[in-house]
């Protein structure tokens, strides 16, 4: 099996869109039906759910444990993720 590696010269928010497109392409190519995405406040989860909407690939968004400040996943992002099918 051969694969490609993509490197970014600098960290920036736009890289997430590129990564999600690459993951979606590879998942469709390999017949993968579920993709897990880590998201603290839900912004990455929203982007992923919207990027995969209608693809037949289920997005599972996980956050970290609830700490002393309570949940960090923003309620509005949780609703957007659910609305997009995540």
C-alpha cells in the first residue's frame, strides 16, 4: 500500500479544511464509513460535520473529560454538529 503525506509550512486554521478534504477523499476511496474527530469547543467538529454532510460517512466528535470549569463544548457548536448529521 502506498500513501501520501502532506506537510504544512505553518500552522493556520485553513489547514483544517485541507486535512478534512484529504480525509474525506481517502475514506471514500477505502470505503470507510466512520471518522472520529477530536474537538474541545466544537469548532473542528462543526467543520468536519459540514465537510462530510451527505457523504454517507458518519462523523463522531469526541471531546475531553469535563474538568472543574464544566463542559467546554459550546452548546451552539453541539447543535450545529447534530444538525449536520454528526
